[in-house]
C-alpha cells in the first residue's frame, strides 16, 4: 500500500494545493475520473470545514495523507486542536432538500462529503482530530 | 464598480447578451471557499448596485465548484426572485451538474443546456 503525506496551512488559499495533492495521489492510484473527482470534492469539503469551524487549528498544521492500493483509497486529514468542533453528523437528504428550497446554506458541505465517499470517520488521537475518507476502489 | 473578477484561481465576467435587459455572466476556473467571497461581492454589485435582476450564469468554462460556491447562489437567489427576477444556470459541464444534482439544485434553479436557451427562457418569461 502506498502512503503519501503532506502538510498544508490552515487557510482557504491552500485549498487548491490540497486538491492538487489528492489529484496526484488519485492518478497514481489509477482511480477512475468519477472516483477521483468525488474524492477531491470530499476532501475539499472536509478541509473547508476544518478551517471554518476549528478556530484553534495550529497554522501550517493540516496534515493530509493518502493511502491506497488496488482495493481502497483512504484520505486522512489530521489537525491539532483543543476539541472536536467540526460538524460530524450529516443532515438527511430531506433536510438538505428543505434547506436548498429555503435557500439556507448551512450543512451542504458535510452532506456532500458523506455522499461522495463510502465512509467518513472521525477520531481523536492525543491533541489531534482525524477525519478519514474511505473509498473502495474495486 | 468591479467589471470582472480575475485572479489566478477564479474568474467571472459579464459577457454580451442578445438581450440587453438580461445579464450573462461567464464563470471560469475554480469556485471554492477561497474564491467564493470574490464571486459573492461581484454578484452582489450586479444585483444591488446595478439593479440587474435577470441573470444567466454560464458555467461552460468552470472547472470546479464546491458547496461554498453553491452557497453564493443560494444566498442571492431569493433576493433576485423577490424583485421578479431570476438567476438561470446554463451550460453546466457534467461534473459540475453532478454536484448540483446531489444537493437537489435542479428543483430550485432552472438549468439550461446553453446560455442562449436560458436567455430565450427569460424573453419567453418561462
């Protein structure tokens, strides 16, 4: 299994760099275009949530790791913060449809993340929060 | 007045329309949480300062969109429709449409294959 890790500043200006990193790993893993695009957006949404909600994220401290083989692609985002503060429970499709009909913005990113990959998990290890996005490849 | 937004990662500009009462805005490159505020300011100026109420957003050159970009549309569509206007979406690449479809946007926003069809829909008052 291949594992590549890179650190990014906790700043929206670096979202493009995070996405580009996922592109490189996805292409190395020879994912289909659809799976690649889904992963890129899911990671973007997770990273955006980290930056917007975890106000105490240490700068230059979002560590993104992509681990993959022929069966599975896992992207892990970890960051140091005082507590687990990002939204973890996705709204239901009915809630999202109601929010869209009512032109309410909140919750779209978390919902998308859960729709785009097979499994999303949240853990805390020491002083770091870890979000794992897992997609079966075969 | 901001005539266009043009930075390294995202662009939006007003392009000519077959009907001068309808504003066509062409989006390019990538719309995410970093570039969405610029897009929002640009749209707000068009709607509030320039009183543009019939807007067609041309997506054919947009490479990427996240929920932050969609949130900009949601934040302003109600205001536009409250004044008898609308924001129609046109020429969405398949992967962009896929994201909107996951969120149920086609139920709320009218989406057209081409910019001209969206313009004509305004003219026909559809």
